[in-house]
C-alpha cells in the first residue's frame, strides 16, 4: 500500500466495499423475494446503500488523513476516462438486458435487480480496469 | 498523451546530474504524483506537452534534451 497513490487506495477500498456490501445484499435478499418489490424491500435496499456509503467514507477518511495533500494529475484523469468509456458500453448493454427481463419476467423484482447487478458489475469492472492501468503505469 | 514507444527520455540521468534529485522532488516541481514521474521515466506514459515543458524547465534544459522522438 506504501507505493500506491491516494487514488489507487481509494479504488481498492471502494472495490472491496462494493463487493462486500452487494455480496451481502444479494446473498440475503435475492433468493427471498419474487414478483414485485414492495416498500419493505426498498427500505432494506437503502439500508445496504447506507452501509456501502459508510464503509467507503470511513475507509477514504482513514487514508485521507495520511495522504490528504495528494493531487490528481493528468495521468490519473486519463486512466479514469479510459475506464469510464468501457464502463459506458457495459452499462448500455446491461440496460438492454434489463429491458428484455422487463418484457418477459412478470413483476418488477427481477427487472430492478437486473439493473442493480448491471450497475455493480459496471462499477467493479471500471475499478479493476483502473487498478490494472495503474499497475501497468498507464 | 498516453503511451508511445517512439518517445524516450533522459529523466533518470538528468535527476542523477541534479544532485540525485528524487522522483518525489521532481514530481513536486512539476505538479504531478511521484508515480506519474516514475511512469514517464520508464516510458510507460507519455506526458502532455505542458508537463513535458515543466520537466524540461525543472532541469533547466531545452525540451529536446529531455525527450527524444524517433519516427519509424
């Protein structure tokens, strides 16, 4: 961790937080409901979102205490832009899959969760791409 | 910007001839991270013209003495 930039450390923390929190959510919630997403399910989802934000904020604050003066330079911005471009294609493809799910699966539950899975996968792929680019140098 | 196999540089030897200037010291002068200086030095990343000029200014050398381009 010593040779990593603030950006890389933030990416690692966000990646672990997303995998951990959404992993918990899908393990606990996904098999339990079918048909429609009701108000209690939505509140449960927001609880996990709150947990995700909390984990990321605690992690980022912890590393910011040490690296608070570090800037974001042109290479880091380019790495982020490259990863965002690929993620955008993935997101658009995932939305098409969600539309197909909405057409053929009754209720809104699987449609909503296809959207969330697509969002999570897009985010994970984006962060992994950035981490690989940092490892290669660009 | 990005990665170009045709661009090489003399940053390592220039740092050596400037009292073994560290990558962090150069990074602070140029306004980038130490890791970006490392990536430039090892030809993994070609900087923008602005950063290239800032590096040349830091060593008080013309740009062409710091960076070389070979057309194949």
